C-alpha cells in the first residue's frame, strides 16, 4: 500500500483552552453589553433581558477556561524546571563499597562547603 505524501494536519490555533476562554469572555461581554447597543424599544429591551443569563454564563465559562489554562501552564512549568537525575559517581575501588568518609567527602565536594 502506498504511503501518503501529504503533511500531517496541524491543529488549529483555536484548539487551546486559552483561546476558547478569551473567545467565551468576549462573547459574554458582547451579550452583556447588548442593551447599550440596541435601540431603546420594548422589543429590544426584552431581547436584551433574555440574553443576559447567556452572557453571564459565557463570561463565567471563559473565566473558568482561562483559570484552568493558567493552572495547567503552572504545573507544566514546574515539571519542566526540575533538574534531571544525576548519575552516581563510580566508587574508587571497582568492587568495593565506598566508605562513610568517602561518601562524606563526595557530598562536601558537591555542595562546595569547606566544613
């Protein structure tokens, strides 16, 4: 079977929690500000009042998504900053265990303390 020469599909930039959160906050604020934008009539006032709960819901959902994105980024950054494990130095004699003095000297050398 022949392989495809098409490049793999890239995910859209809108496929992140941050982008969706900002979009929902924008939609929510637009719905909440609709009474100021609509003409002052009884029918437009009724529509504005009907859109108010949807606007609050969209704004709150956007804020929650932004919060989740911030928490995920913080955890990801914390996981990336942990240093990789250091290899264990070989013991001086290749068949014997290091003595306590050698271990203590090695720890002092690594920490750089003179005491």
